[in-house]
C-alpha cells in the first residue's frame, strides 16, 4: 500500500501487522459496535470479526445498517443487531449493554465522538471510573522503529496536572498491558529546559518528580523535552541531554489537545503514518477511530483493545498476591 505521496516505505505498517498477529492469538472479544452506519465503520467491525479479533454486537438502526451491508457486499448475518432509532439512542444503549456485561469492548461507528462520549461520561449511567478518561493514538510511523503512542489528542482539551497524571498512567498501563514492555515516556513542551514563561515545562518537571515518588508507576519519564530531542538521538546528543528517554521515546505526552492533534495529523499527512485510537480510563476500553480511518487502522485499533482486554482477564484471574 502506498502512502499519500505514492511511495511505499520499506517497513510501512509492519508494526500494526505485528499487533494484529498477536491479538489473533487471544480469544475473540465481545464488542458492542455503536451505530456503524457507513461503509468504513461497518467494514471495520466485520473485518475485525473475520480476522478473529472480535465478536460484534451491533447497535443502531437495523434497516440502515442492513442497507449499508447490502450496498457494499458485507455479510452481517452472523452478528446480532439491536435495533434503535438513531445515533444518540445507539450510544445510550451501547453503554447499557456494557453495564449488562454483554461486551468487554465498546467500538465507535459512524456517529460523532462527542455523541458517544456523552453517553460514556454521563454521571449516573456512564462508564466512568476513578481514573480520568483519556485517549491514546497508537501510531505506526514508517520512519520510526517502533509504535509511537501520543496522548492526549482527542479527549482532554487543556488538562491540569492531576489530569495529566492520569493521562500518563493510562498510556503507561496500555503500553505494558499489551505486552510492549516498560515504556520510555517523554513529556513534551516547546523547549527542554524548565522556565516559568512556559507553564507546560513546569508541569513536565512535576510529572517526572511524581514518577520518582511513586505517584506514576511502570514507565521511565523525562521532561520537559522538545519533540526533536524526544525522538531523535542526534538531536538529544547535540543538546547534551542524557537520559534513557531522550531520543528514544515510545510515549509522547503533549501539553494539550491542540498540540497533540496537530502532531498526530502532521505525522499522518506528512510522514505517511497511521493512527489507531483507543480511549482508556472507562470501565472498558473504547475503540475510538475517525470516520476517515482506513480499515487497516480500524483493525489495529481493535487489536490493541483486544490485547488490553486479554490482559485485564489475566489480571482478574490471578490470585491475590
């Protein structure tokens, strides 16, 4: 497959292929698919099922979903469809089905993200936990040697320090639980020195101190780091930054949603990257993809969620220490 410039990078999408291959080794996961009323979202769910990743439970207007399936020759006869009138009702019913233990994952279809997240975050009926809900882009950047996590570029607009603690911890937990090891976490800002003129540098330093004191666990943190010296060893060397993270980051924690969204889209449109998406911190992982995402990206999002669900099953099955 070519990138947007028509060139096939030598190892493009290999990282996604490995994630999907690993997820296929886990049992299928029951997945509530909310309002898949266009080809991309319905095909993503069907192909994830055909790949052995999920068992879909489809929620939405049945006649519309069946019409999309017929128009695009998608076989949805093996899957149950719960008929509701419109996208808002589908979001609410999808959350109810999670409460009823009918699914271990929630998957966004063709409805708007805000519409689904309103149902997820509803105070009385939603899927909130004590942890802040946040989003992670799992990016396959052809020029980077391993998956690159970017957070949060979709949910939290201007998170404060406490929210950022949860955002960092959510991303670390995802990285470790899908079997990628102990992550190197770069807390990004515009510069790599702490200055009162740029508040995100102070928060970066505070997050690193929180990790030292055990308030954030499971990862190696460094920050503030500028983007170049977070991902490029030569840039880190030139700036005389010596740490296990600098130049080799696996998780990039951005100052705010605007910075993260621009970073992820720059990598997508200028570097030929794919951006799988998952929401963490709710009662179940939420596969949250864009309506413009390719089927390959949707499969990768499903694979990450399946690996996370399997890790959670194992933790529940483990006896108390």
